[in-house]
C-alpha cells in the first residue's frame, strides 16, 4: 500500500512558499501527487494564518480543501497525553505527533527541535533530505 504521510503546518507553508530546497520540493511533489493528509490542528492553523500577501491565505485554504483532514480518533487523546507528559511538547504539536503515531503515518515537517524528541515517530524534514531519499 505504501507509506502514509501526515503533513504538518510548517511543511505545508514551506512547500507552498517554495522555501524548501529543490530536493525537498521534489519529495513533497511526489507525496502530494498521491494526495495529502493533514491534522485538524494544521487545518485550524492554516485557516487562521495571516500571511503578508492575502492571496496566500486563499492558496492555504485551497490546500486544506483538497487534503484529507484527520480528526480526533480513538486513542489520539490518550497518546497526546502520553506525548505531553514524556516529551513536554506544546499541545498542538503533541496532537499532531499522536495523530501520526495512531495512524502509522510518517510526519513531514520542519520542526526538528520538537519532533526529533519522539524516537518512535517516523519523521522527515524535507529541508534535510539526501539524494538517496528522493
């Protein structure tokens, strides 16, 4: 069936603004050709984002409407509590990590500082991809 990915808010924004390196953008293109999954947290963050260019908000909203939004499911609340207790992540990040873990998804983001604290999380930062990962 292939790898399933959950794209964090930072991943969406850096992809849409093309601020990832070329390798990262190509990787994201490949994933997005198969569809995109985002957490309900990312949906909220993207819908309230206040970019300098108002047209960017329309692009973010379009991305959200074309994505599968993964909501609260059995186990996510308990997993979020565990993540918060052990790794002290902020609530939105803990919810996104829990969503990825419960759904056996690889998280795509640009937040090494927080997400690399969770060793059981499959995590890719498109900014740091090597040639073998594309």
